[in-house]
C-alpha cells in the first residue's frame, strides 16, 4: 500500500497565508459576491509554491501541514452548521479560500448550507445515520462529492479543526484498481442515475427526470470516476452492470487508505479520481466533537465525460463567484 503523501508547507507559503488571511478576515464578509469580487486579487499575492499543492501522486490525495492554526482560538464545535455566523469569515476560513484560489476557483451550492463557500462538517443530532457529512454512528460510504451534479468540484479541500477521537477519513483512487476491459466498458456507458443526496432537500424534490450517468470515463491521464452507491438505484441495474459495479466497489475497498487528520491538517482530494468516506464514531454533542471545514474547488480545463454536458443537475445551481 502506498502511503498518503504529507507535505510540510515552506515558510514562505505559511507567511503569505498568515498575512493575507488576516487581511481578508478583517476586511471582508463571508457573502459570496463580496468574496468573489475581492479574493482573486488578494490571492495574486500568494506564494507561487501553493499552486503546486494539487495532488499529483497516484493516490490522488495529499495532506498539507504547517498552515497557521491555533486550536485554542476556534471555540467549541457547533451543534449545527447554521450556528457558525453567516456574515463572518475567520482567518482559518480565509486561508482555505486562498488555498482554493491557488488551486482553482472555490464554488458553492445554492441549496447547501445557505450558499456558503466554506462548509462546516460536524455531527448533527438526529442525523446520526444519514449518508451525509452530518452523520456519525454509521460509516459514511465511499463516494464522489456531489456526484449527482455535472458541476461538482474537481478538488476538495478538507481542513481539520478538531478530531479528538482520531476518526479516519477513507480514500480510494480508481487508478489503483484492477478492472478488466469488459468491466471498464460496461461502467463507461451511462446506465443508472445518481440522485441528489440528503444535503440537497430541494434537489431531491425536483421534477426533473433521473438521467443515467457514466461511472467511469477516460480523463486523459487515466480513469475518471463518478460514484455514490448510497444514492444510485442499483435495483434497476441489469446483471452485467451490477456485477461490474460490485467488482469496482470491491477494488475500491481493497486500495482504500485511512487518513487520521490532526487539527491544522488540510487534506486535498481529487474528486475526479478519488472517492472518500469516514469511519463511524460516537458523537457527544458537548462542543468537543470532530469538526472539519470543506471548500469545493473547480479546476479550469479538467476533462470529464462528454455525456455530462446535457445533464440538468436536478435544478441545483452552482455558485461560482470568482468566475471572471
């Protein structure tokens, strides 16, 4: 098994993030339009070394360490993402957005967490068994983030604010799997839809007809993957497709790695080649629970399956405020 690469950021990158994130947190609100109008110009002053953080290993994941972070300043883990002040952007969120701009463009969703660009991922009481980031007592199954939508992120930037129980994030890269040509061909044909997940209540109520999507595609440098079995109506698949899908799942399980993030760590995931999940844990709801933050990133020029161009996305609109 190949170890997940860990990269210690150089001092020049750390200093530029520290200075610019303080500037952003003191002068900007978290409103997407305001951030989109100002952040790209600020990000031009970042250390160029940060742009090399895109995962280039066969793992498709990379842990960044050394970002300026003080665990004593974050406060208790909120009981709900909406309890994080909507109009405020703190230094840690500013760092993530600046890092996202070094890698591409941060994006948000009209129907998720009120359109915020920085999502708080934490256990929510009553959602312990959901297949979303708010769950805790069940395993979060390996999946492509926002797999139902053609505008999903190319990269995910996941930061750890608190992880007292050392809960592992699981990741598996499709380019490590061993599938034969027949399975690849079957899974490259649009066969079954991927439906909106429980984080998108409005999209789940959409009248748009489900559209079949391709699970695999040729991304130029290797296989691309779009996968979310929890929201795929597998009962509608034919035996040939289901057998190939099952073998893909077994291969992803075989090559999966566990990543136990520490406070201050940032995990960059290639959402076009890597599925991620999380092991179960017991939430306490006392302000000490696991707390991550996530920024979705679009990388201009990334190649995806041509069949995605005709998809409706179940009416869910992508917010791309830094698009110029």
